């Protein structure tokens, strides 16, 4: 464990370039679709294409993450994502790209993420002391945040200056840097237990599910998370359209909103990294930040069409809350679940939280046209606030959160 800081410095260096270039490419695709189609349905389908493979594969990818060499898994996943992006870039270069082809390539990129994300998350507890997990989660959030701040600005600039082909090639370069950095570190794999040698996929999935739902407090927390995501993800797909149609903005305004979100995530990641955060009940942090996110949605929907600046500020506040919320949930999983099944736990978590959002995404066009963009924000925000408040009244979940106070420290607080 003495060299864990050096190991993470190398990993973070590569992941920063990979995350930044992926962010630029992701925003460039969204901006391109927003400006060329101005359709809520197209944006919803694009997000669904990015989520559905992770949802389906997530139930099983963790089984293989726990079986395979985790470093090699991350390298191969990054390489696969880069190849998919290169193919999309070639289509733009040849002028043959259509929206449905973008959906397919986004879905294939998601397949790679279904293996890379749980492999990375499950490797962290094997590389660093338990007392540093919250801090590491904060740094990861900050890396993501910096990418979220600069990504939309760079994307908005590049798509106005260059062909999409050259923009997409940035992701290939970022993936190459990430893969090379991983070659210079050693990532241990957890010891497999004797009964795991049967290698029955369904049984191993069942073990992962049991690791989550055998703990009542964790099971209730998962249920609340699923409900929240059902209302947040479909509405978050409407952010670009909300900016264009409601606030009458363009690519510049879309990038401002995304930058505000990134700045908020950066501040939230920095707050997570301070020692004081170890002294808080992680479930309380999740509940409070859940309510804050709900309020930002609710107030955003209540704004007049002239309230774009306030909308950007509320988006930044939401970014702060989500960074703390996400980090707290990650630490709970990393400390409450056996490392041998942690890959399965994270991939199953991704699937369970994404699954309910798919019907919502399918109905996004109807939501935008029938309910109205601003009302969609108001209703979803109100429900998210209620779910956050309900967490305070679940004794087993609150009790589980108490055990995360001062996690990893020798002295009980």
C-alpha cells in the first residue's frame, strides 16, 4: 500500500486524457444532434443507445470483471471504445453517416463502458487504504468535473471549426494514452473463493445480487436510487433542448450549461476530498444532496424564459450535490461488499439504476410535447425531493450509514 499514491498518479494521468477526450466527443455528438435535428426524441434515443447495453450487459459483465485480469479488461475495453469511435469518424469523413448509425456506434461504445467502469471501480479498494476511499472518490469526481467543464467548451469550438471526423479522433488518442498508462502499473486481482471455481454465470450473478440485497439497509438505498434515476435521467436528456427551445439558446448556451455542471462537480469533488467528509454519515449525505438536486430541477422548471443565467447557476449547484451523492454511494459499496464480488456489485448497480429510466427515455418526446419542458423539470424535481426525504425515515439504511462515519480510521467516532 506504500506505493498507492504513485500508482494512482499514473492511472489518473491516463484516465484524465481519456475522460477529457471522451467528454469532448460525447458533447460534440449531442450538440451535433441537437443542432441538426432539434428533436427531443432523437436526443432521448441517443441517450438510450448509450445506456441500454450497459443496462443489459451490466447484469453479467461484472461476473467476467471478477474472473478476468482487471487491468487487461480496462485496456481491452478502452481499445474497443476507441475503435468504435474511429469507425464513426470514418463515416463522417465519407459523408455517409445517418442518425441511426450514430445510435449503433453509441451503443457499441456503451458495451466497452459496461466492462471498463466496474473494472475500474472494483480495482480501487485493492490499490488504496480504506481510509482513503472517500478522498480517491473525490479526486475521480474532480477529473470527471474538469472534463465536464472543458469538454463542452472545446466541443462547441471544434464542431464550429472542424469536420466531426477530426473531433472524433481525439477520443482515439485519449484511449491510447489511457491504455499506455495502465501498462506501467500493477493492479492486483482479488482471491477467488473455492466455491467460485464452478464458474456458473447465473450463480455468480446471484451471488452479486445477494451481496446487495441481503443487507436490508443497502437494499432500501438501492430502491431509492432506482426511483430517483427513473425521474432524473429522462429529464437530463432534455437539458440541451430546454436550453434551445425554452431559453432560446444555441451551442454557446448549451456549452455554458454543461460547463456550469462541470464546475459544480469540480467543487463537489474537492469537498468530498477534505478530511471533514469522513465524519459524516454517508446516507445522510446522499439524502441531503438528493433533496438539493430535486430542488434545482424544480426551481429550473419554474423559471421564466429570461432566466437562463439562473438556470446555469442551479445546474452548477446540482453538480455539487451529485458529486457528493455519487462519491458517498461509491464508498458505501466499496466498504460494505466483499471485494471478490465487487465487480458484480457495481455492474449490477449500473443495470438496476438504469433499467427504469429506459421507459422514461422512450416517453421523452411525449413528455416534452404534452407535459411541457418546464413542467417535466418541476414534477421530476418534486419526486426526487420526496425520495431524499424518505431516506431519513428508513432506520436500517440510516444505521448502515452511521458505520461509514470515519471509515477506515483506527479510532471509532
